[in-house]
């Protein structure tokens, strides 16, 4: 078993391997990538590295990616790493060797960029990942230490309860944006990052480059809310993830199965969209570049996005625990999947101050579409 650095020529082979790996949880799914395998990482940064673990037959037995981004962490400008898309086959040799091979390579990449801190996201219902990473049984294995930074939820909006809840406010001007709004949108989103423990500041040129690299997202997809003075007070960019990848459902279990059954009946009554059957792909519309000054503004933006759904789609967005601005209004039929944003520390690394609990600290800057 050896480790090699993936290149663009490996894209098709990686896409095939990825589609064969099932991700367990309340919903068991697999991911089919479209276009280049690496387009997902270009949403965040042009600086990333993907490693493949291959056997003597040159068959992929594992893959993982590290994305490097310019960040502001605890008010200090630095480069941070984001570890994602770890997939390991059930081969005993692969399970034993992946930590030794991947971690040494990742540490070397981070050292070259003077990147001290690494973050990663894990679904909190994914017991296999928790047992392997968060609560490893064998302490002698060379594993990094995972510390919970913040809890957040993937919130899915599937319908609206009839005759329940208040209507969104009508005093706002809500419209689709265009290229002429780009500078004002950038200024608004950057202002939302002030005071956050973890954020990813972008210059206007970097912001333009980011949208250009975001396949399937255009300036006309942005929806902005303006107050009586003509200032932006809310922003969202609905995006269909199928431009980069689709999620194939293999099994609903526990709460997700109850949701699946409930939405079948709700769809017959006309106030919700049902989920696809096992074996089919879900069609989420992810709310990217989402920010709102208060819950009423968020409600108005959410309603605008909801009205544009077809009968197979649902809205999906991320919100951190304690972020009251982005709580789903009670008039919507919604579900939540809990995740954790973790700081991944090397065995010898000191415990950083930013991990000490602070219930008043603003939510980190994280796009659900990027995880």
C-alpha cells in the first residue's frame, strides 16, 4: 500500500471510487461527482491537495483532501487547513494503514504552508466516524485529537404547514441581483464576518474569482433584501448542487425514515414535497452566501427561495447552534441533521485558546455547500 498525490488525470478514477463508497448516518448515501472531481474544492480555494492510497494493483483503497484557505482565526490572519472527503475501503490493511500514510503527508503539506490549525466536519449521527476518529478504542494508534469547536445543523425545508405561522414582512425590497450589485454584496457579506472567531475574509477581486469558479452560480441567482434606506440587510444565493455533485440515497433510517413517510402523506395533501425513494438522487437547493440582519429578514428571503422550488426539490442550509437569526420559522416543515465543526490537533500540539467555551462568540464563517 502506498500514498500518491492525485492529479487532474486521476479525476475519472476518483469519481468512480467515490461513487462506490457509502456514507452511513440517519441517511445512508453516496456521492456522484460531475465535471472534474476537484471542482468541489475550488469552491473554497485554489490551494488544495488530494491524496490517494493505492494497493499493488493500483486500485484506490482510500482518498482524502486537505484544502488551505486564508483565514482570520481568533483575530489573527493565518492559513488554516480544512480536511474533508475521507473515504476508506473496508479492507483491513487500508483501515490499519490510512492513519500512518495520510497523516504524515498532511502534516508535511501543512508545514510547507506554515498552517498550524486544521478543521474538519463530521456528522454527529455517523457512528462509524465517531468511533474511528472522536472515540478511538486503541489509544496506541497515531491519531490526531478531535476537539469540538462548534455544533451546527444542516436544516432542510420540505414544505409549509397550512394555516400556521406568520407571513413574512412586506416592508423590504427583495429582488434578484446582477453584476452591478457585486461590490455592495461583497461589502455586506464581509461586514457579517466581523468579530467571528473563525472567518475567511475575501478581497473584492477574490470574491469575484470565487463566484466565477462556482459552477452553476451566477450573479442573477443572488437574492438581496434592502431596507427603506436602500441598504442591503439580507442576502442569499440558492444553488443546485447537481452542478458539481449529486447525492444518491441508499437507506433512510430512524428519524429520516419517519420524515420520508410523513412527507409522502403531506405531498398528497399538497403542502410538502416528498423525498425520493432509496436508489434515487435527492435534489437539494443549497442556500449559499446566506446572511440576514434579523430573523424577519431571513424569513422573507427563505420564502422567496421556497416559492421557486419544483415538486422534487427542497431547501438546505447550515446554521450554527445559538444563531437565532437563521432558525427556521415555525410555519415550515423542516428537519435538522446535527454536525460538529472540529479542530484537529496533532498529538503534541498545545490546546489553543479559541477552543475554550464561549457561548457569546458569533458563529464561525462556514458554507454548507463546502463541506
